[in-house]
């Protein structure tokens, strides 16, 4: 359906429909919307054309939620004494920027309008009584029925609004109810200067609870946590925002930050006790981040963002932590947002570059292959550490795009080297999300064929978590790639789960032993025995070995003595650009003869 057909469909709807750009300007409204607002030249204007500042602030706070990707349902005052039940959805405009589309489901009169209506009715009734006193009884009866109907409608509206603001599972407030409570407290502050605290809570390991004990147990824990939160004395409002995330509004007039934190700790101790259901006892714990109004901010969107940042910091610090928002968190968040926006641009404009870290033959000393690594220079912040931008790309779901760009860089710049035998292979990293995605193996092979590169000259490095959840798709992809000739390397081996079953179930050709094992050998001599056992296991499996993180001469000598097949690290070579790699390969060709290589083999 094209945009013209969509517009024709919306124009025909009897309900008012409108659309906005992210600067809050109207960009569309159907005929029903025009009739509602009484303004036919609204395109390009914003709410300031019709409403006062207080109403606009409410509209724009709700709009900002939708621009960020959340659908919204709210009662909004659209005129003196008139409220609209409005449903807003996020959309992406033709220029790629966020926008929203709004549907006004129903407009209802305020209680003041209802009282005015009743007053006008009584006035008319008195006039009719003077003229037609004989109809008094009938008129009174009609008035009673009318007022009863009005009361019924008001109760129905109140019940519907309560249902719309209540989480059906836990019976606490939902996201809409939370927003209403938050706005009520902020308005009360303007009248009484009464401060309050917003805390976001996430249950720890809730997915593990669901997976281990079932979703019925998970639902009972959510309900139990809600009951305990509601029964804790000083809490004004409890809301379930979705999943295992809760929001708590705490009244704390005149309290210090320390007193607030102590009260939240008491609340956590009370709430996060074991839950016994279905004859099972399940431990419950949660992480909590909080911020204070108006001390941290009086902007409600910022207040929620600050609480979320504090929660994220608490979760990063471990389980069961309570953390207050600090303004350094905001600085970190601003940098993160800047990097997120910059990374999208960098990917769109192919600004991610590749460098190459040589991998050396431990016996002959020459360059055996290269590992391809991603690099990014932000136009304002300068070079960004790979760990930082790879983490951000993973969080944004963009790792697959980074990996695709780097693979194409490598194919383009290294094709000549692998085709003429200057290097045996190049290796690229694959994220767990890559490996577990449908079509990954086919797309990877298609790229190699596009650049006329033999799959036998390529290696893919994976970490154990890429397959440890027993994803059949991941296993199928790796088996298809290996069958085509691509080598599979298990990266950072020995640093994590060390699930040796993985080595038996997967087509692993190379073990890249984690740098932490060789770098700490002086402090932990027993690691030598561990390294020897890894080498024996690799030999039994027919896999070659690479010792990563070689930074000193002593580490290099030890790795060579133990019998590693290849070496990689800053001592033997840092990651270098294609120009320096070309020079290094040319130097190697000019200074190493077949006789040299034969002598190196004899010496080993």
C-alpha cells in the first residue's frame, strides 16, 4: 500500500487522526481532526497554536516517549473542560527520522462541564414548570433518570480509567498509571514543595527463574514482589513497567539522601525474601537505582532517565545493589548517546576501517596469517577504543553490520596476499548474534566468492558463548562454513567456561589461548601445567594452537618452548594498516630464503 492509499484510508476514518514530526509539528490530520480542533491551516504548526504552556508540556512529554519508540495511551486535555483518550504510535518518516501517528479514540467532558449541563437542565426545568405544572411529576422522574445516567457514566469512566492504568497480573499500576502518579506528585510539589524519590527495580536473574521453574513460578514471584512493595509503609505508588521491571514512588519530605537510601535498603530487605510456592522455595533479589525530585531534576523525562541510569550502574556492579543517580552517570550517558548516533552514521557511510595484526609461525618466525580488527575514529571524540564501540554495537544490534564491513575490507585488501601465498590465511571475528542468525554461512561464503577468495584461506574466530546455549542454527552455520574449507578458531580459550564438550561437538580447527594465562604465569606457576594440558588436548583433537597476548621476550620464549604453533601479541607485532602490512610482507620475502626456512625447521 503506497502513501496515497494510506492517506485516503485515514481521511475516510470517522475518528480524528493526526501525525507529527519529532519537532512536534503537525504533518497530517484527517477531516475529523480538522473538525475537532477547528483549524484548517494547521500543517507545519505545533501545539502552541491552540493550547497553553501547561497543556503543551503534557503533550510534548507524552510525544517524547513515543518518539523514543514507545506506544502511548493517555487522557489529554484538548480544550477547556474536554479530555481526549488518545493512542499514539511511533513511526519512521520518509526522511528516516522518528515521528508519531495519533488516534483520538474518544472525547469526554470534564466533571465541570457535567455540572454546567445539569445546571442548564434545571433552569430549563424551572421555566417549564411555570408553563406546564401538570408535567412536574414526569419532568422530575426524567431528571432523576438523567442524573442517575450521568453518575453511572462517571463511574464507568472512572472504572475504565483504573483498568487502563492497572497491570492485570500483579494488580499494581502499569506504565500509564505510573505516568499519572508521577505527574500528580510533581504538580503537588508545585503547591506544597514536597519532594519525592523515584526508584526503578529490576529482578536479578529472572530469566533463569522462568527457565528453571517455569513461567507460572515467574508470575507468582512477580505477584509476590508486588504485594510486598504495596504493603511497605512509606511507598506512595508501585508500578510494573513491564517484564520484571518495577517503579516505586516514595514520599520523603525533608529526608536526606542517606535517609532515603536507608529506607530503600529496608524496603529491599523486606521485599526480596525467598518466595515459597508450589512446595518450592525460590530466592528473590533485585537491583535498584533511584533519583530525587526536585534535587536531581524537575524534568520528568530526565527524572526517569536518571533513575534508569542509576539502575544500569547498580546492575553492572552486581546483584542486589542499590545505587543513587550521580551526575557523572549523566556525562557517561551523554557520551554513550553521542557514540550511538555517531556509530549509526559511521556504518551508513562505511567509516569503520580495518587493521591487521600478524600471527607468526612459532617455529619459522614468519607471518603465517593476520587477524582483521575493526577501528573507528569519531569526528569529534577521536579514536574510540574497540572494546567500547564493539560493546555499543552489540547493545544496539549492529554487530552484524560491523562484521560485514570488516569482512569486505579484508577481502578487498588481502585478496592478493592470500592468492599469491604471501599469507596462509586471514581471520575475522564473528559475534554470537552473527553465528546464530539464519543465512549467516551462505552470506559469508557469497562475499568470499564475490572477491574470488578461496574459503580455505579464511578463518572465523568465535567465542564459546556463541554456541554454548546449543543453538542449532549456530552449529549448522559453523558446520556449513567448515565443510566449505573455512577454519574455525575458538577464541579466548581457557578464560571462561572451558566447556570441553564444545571441542567435541563443533568443528574446531584452532585454539587461541587467552592472554591471561600467559601474562600471569609468573604469579601462578601452576598455569604451566594447565597450558601443557591444553596443548596435549589440542594435539589429540588435531587442532593447532595460537598463543595470544605475547608482550615480553620471556612470554615469547615460554610459548615457543611449550610448543605453541603460532604467536600473536604486541611484542611480535601491533595491529597495523594495510600499507605497513604490505611492507612487512615484502621485507619478509626479501630477507627469508627457502634455506632459512629449512634451517628454522631443523632447529625446532
